[in-house]
């Protein structure tokens, strides 16, 4: 599992983020305080406080796939 902090501070950014990560078959979780939601759920994301950085947990084992994911989400990583 890989964990990074991301920022999703606009509606367009949330839409692009969900579209980018739904291309992958493994799980992504967003953690904000005590809340953990599926990062592929646009409605779930909008239930979080998007004014603060959010922790993204990427459940990937293969280093090559991890590198691909990190390249895809680089615009959101803080």
C-alpha cells in the first residue's frame, strides 16, 4: 500500500481525479479525520472537507503499477 496526501480543492479537480483513478482495477481510499471513503465515489468525495489536504491510500503491490498510478495522480499530490 502507498499513502500520499492530495488536494481536491475544486469541483473540476474532483471530476478529473475520479476519472483518472477509475482506470485502475485496485482500491483507493480517501482518509479525512475518522472518515474513510472509496476514492472512486464522487459523492463520497464531496462528503469530505475538501478545503484541507486528504490522505490517499493506494492498495497496489506491483512497483510498476505504483509508478503508473503516481504519474497519473501527480497533479493532485501535495
